[in-house]
């Protein structure tokens, strides 16, 4: 996938500024260009290539029907991540990461079903009929559930991939994804371990401009994947309709009339043995069965 941004755009957004050298993670060394004035400088050419690879992966994942879970609970990223999820219709987690969202999803799913039940009760007015004390307890629980489940209520199942801003800050989410075998795409700063995610994008994860330009590229890739998905779905629908129409046309078409083959009997030669059998059959005479007559009984 070709990106709509350039390396110059990444430079202007400050993506190349890493953390202080005293806080850098040695495993991020392959992505580092230099250390200047106590600050680590990230190689933007490698960032651009990594962003291209990650974007192509996300586009292909979404085009094949997958979902991407956005995770960004840090202050600089939560609004950007929420907007990105809304623009793509994907699930998100921006308030707090609920431990076990991936590794214990079946239990989380039951809690979400309970939350939806409470919402239905509140909408229908059934909750107002409960005792005041019970109603207050349910509403307090709903407030807590809203904070925990906001963004994942309609996820419907485990995501196909996750996108994370700041691997260190979201280390629990990253660890759960790794344990569940879910691919992860992440904006990784120089104080983080890039080996904890499958598609690391080296870059500044603290500056709002840096986070936004990377997230915008991810959103563009997901939207491209959604467009491909819709195109494939429409094509499959058109092919199915064409197949049904062809089958109906074949069933409704009149059957071809059967043409009897004309046989010239004037040239038929009868074998002698057949003639003999016919003659012998003609001479067969059925014998008449003669029943003996009984003598009449004389009355004495």
C-alpha cells in the first residue's frame, strides 16, 4: 500500500524524536539514527517502511473481514484513538484497559450481556419500577460497566488484530494479544521493546502531532480495506445473482423436441433363418382338447 504521507511529513510532525538516551531500550537500536544532546533520534526511513508494512497488513486484514481493536488510554492518544475508531467503525479502548479483555473474553462477554440487559431495562422503564435501593445499586454498577466496556460493547468476538499507542503504557493489552496469538501493530518509542509486537512502527508516542499522523495513516489503511471488502461483497452478490438467473433460465427453457430417426425399410434384407422360423411358426396347429363324456345316471 502506498502512503499518502512522506518522510518530510513525519519529520514535520516530530516522529523522529525519541526518549532521553538514559531511558532508551537497547532492543530499539535497529531503528535509531543517532543520539544528540541526550535525546535519541529515530531513523525516519525505517519508520516509513515499517508504516507501509503495517498499513498493508491492516488493509489486507480488514479486506478479508477482520476487525482491528484500537487501544490508547494515555492522555495524548485517547481522543485521537476514539476519533479513529469512530471513523472506521472499529472497537476501541481509551478509558482503561480491562484486564482479561482478550484472555478471558468469555467472562467479559457475559458481563457485557448483563450491561446490555440493564440498558434495555432503563430504556423500557422497567428499572424505575424496582425498589429505590436496588435501582441505585444497578445504576452505580452501570456507571462502572460503562467505563470498562465503552468501545467494546459491540465487538462481537476477539479482534483479528489490535493497534496500540505506547507499548509500555499498554503492556497488559500487548501481553494478552501475544498470549492469544492476535497480531499487534503499535507505535513504539525508543524506551519500549519492539519485539513485543508483530508490526512495530518506531516513532514518538508522546507528542500529539506524532501520534495523530501515524493514526491517520492507519485509519486510511483500514478504510481502504473496508472499501475492498464492500467491493468483494458486491461482486459476490452479483455473481450469485447471475448464477441463479442462469439456472432459472435453463430450467425455464423449453425442452428440445425429440426427432425420430427415419429408417429406410426398402433396403432391409431378411436372413433365411428368420424366414424359416416364421414358416415353422405358421404351421403350428393348436390341438383341441377333447374331454370324455360321462354316462347319464339312470334312475332305478
